[in-house]
C-alpha cells in the first residue's frame, strides 16, 4: 500500500502533472490533499482509492476538460466527491459549473471544498438530476460512473440546451451500452454517440469519453 501511495504522490507532484495543470496546479493539489485526508472518512471514496488518487481520479477527471472547451455552463450530475465537477471548475474558472448531487452529506462536502478552494464559479444543487428538468439548461452535461448510457442520457439530455452536448466519462465497454440507449437518444433528437479517448500526461491511463450532441 505504501509503495502505491508513494508512487501516486510522486506522479501528483511531478513536473509533467504540474505542467499539465499550469497555474491551476496548486488548487488541484489542494483538492487532492483534501480528498486524500477526508475522502474515505466522509464516504466519498473507497479505502483502496486513496492509493491511486491522482491517476485514477484527478487526471481521469481532467481528461474530459478539453472536450468542454466551448461550454460556458456545465453541469456535473451525481457529482459525489466532485469528480469530475470540481476538477472542471478548477481548470475552467471562466465557466459556471453546477454540481448536482442527491446525497446531503456530499453536497455539504462540495459546498465546503468549493468555498475553501475559492471556486466562485461553482453552484451546488442538492437533488437528483431529474428534479432539475426545466429548472435550468447548460451547454454541456458531464458525469462519471453514474449509470448505464440509456439511463444517463435520460437524466442528462433534459438539462442540455438544444445544440449543447452530453460529454461523459465511461468504461471501455461503453460500446455495448449504445444500442440500448438509442430509443432515448431518438426522443431527444440526439446525435450518434462518439467514443473518444481523453489523454492527460504520459504514463497515465487514457480515459474513455462519450460525446452526444442534442440537436
């Protein structure tokens, strides 16, 4: 365990990661520190995840940000610990980021950590995504490890403005989820899902990203 933790910390403090995040590195590093210190205790991440925080969670979340470059408003549904929403908010201080989370203890964490990090572009929304259908629309909706694509599209697309996008982090087997999602995608006049590869720093595992446009 110690070796894994040490290796992850070396990655997180290395020149490649510092260069990747640029002038936002110190804020990202503080967020990672808070997650490492409090994440397991507050039920945000599992005990095994502490040892691979940078690669599995921080960099994995950061991989979606280049695909959100044209979005001035973003919603992260099922935000949990703030992955990817807090990372997006740190890297895109020019974008308004809504963190939608149904569990009160997690919204408490999201509010605390966004305030402590000075993220004035974050709006925490307590509730399920479907409760906000019609309440607001954004340029892009993102999420990570929330649900199968058919359910995820049903939750996400009502929050996406026409012409906007659903840009979500998924596992490598996501191709199997596309066919069961087609009925929902047709309902929202959505585009054919694009399966993309998100990369961050050399040596970090690529992230599978699915992008769907709402016409």
